[in-house]
C-alpha cells in the first residue's frame, strides 16, 4: 500500500536549559533570519540549499561515533545507523527538491559554499560538544517543520504550483503514481519531525535526561546500488 504521511505535532519545541542549549537556539534563529531574508517564500529553492546543510550532521555524527566506538571498543547503541539513515534521508530530500525547482547556477554555488562552511563548523562542534551539536540539529529540524508547514499553506492557497511529484520521490516514499508536490511535502515534513525528536533525544541522553517521545517516520524504500541492478 502506498505511503501516507504520519501526523506531525507542530507544537513541539524544546525549551533551552543552560548555555549550550541557548547557543544552539541562537545559531538556529540567526540562520533562520538569513534564510527568510534571502529566500522569502521561495520554499522550493530554500529547501535545496537548506537540505544540503541538513544532510551534513548525520554523516558527521555517524563518522565520529564510529571512530569513538572503535577507540573505546564499545557498542554504539544503534546511534551510527540512525545517524547514517538521517543523512541519507536528508540527501533524498535534496535530490527531490532539485527536481521540483531546478536551482540556478548561483543557488548551486550557495549549496557548495554552505556545505563546506557548515561541515567544518559542525565537525568542530561535534568534537568538543556533541550534546550541543545534537541540540542544534533538533532546533534546525523544528524550523524545518515550520518551513514545510508554511510551504503547504502556499500550495493550498495556490501561490505555489502543486506539480506532480518527481519520480525519485515516488520510488523513495512509495507514493502513488498520481502523487503531487503536496504529498511530497507532507512526507518530508514527517521526516523532519522524526529527526527533530531523535536529535533532541540524543542531546537529552548525553545530558543524562530521558529521551522523550519520537515522532513516527514515513517508511522509505531502500534504493539498490546501480551495480546491483545493472544488466
């Protein structure tokens, strides 16, 4: 049966407790101001740039946790696979919205610049303060849920075209053949709500606090490597 987006609690917000949480929230609000100023209501183009940034933390966290577990010869408690799945999921968001909005040459340059700057920043942050890094991602995902909710409102009001869903989205989320951009935004928003709760939960765990409830994630179809499917 084709995927239906699970419900999303739009009211979730982690109240900062301590300097590191306030730092994470401050960085998030600064970047949100930049995104609002630069992209305004061009949500498809905003998604292309922001999703390339969103795909960085999962891979950084997975790599550093992998190396830490090797050094300490200990179990990762499932963190590595969770973070790698998050990175792949965010990359699929990017590949989907590239098909939707066809980024300009300048926006492609923005993708490259944003990725390198944020990768170096986040890698350093995760090395010295992994709890803050996960809290930062949790706040990023809170904003992503808000942005995609606004995107849905633009589509519903007719200000953004509700075009057919790209083929890559149909395959990855197992959407029906007649799915539209609105259906894609719904499952992407549900993905982001899941990442929001997972990363706030990781930050809580590192602080010795309960992880809390985690929003359900839409099922994803595992994409086979081309060397497995090639004739």
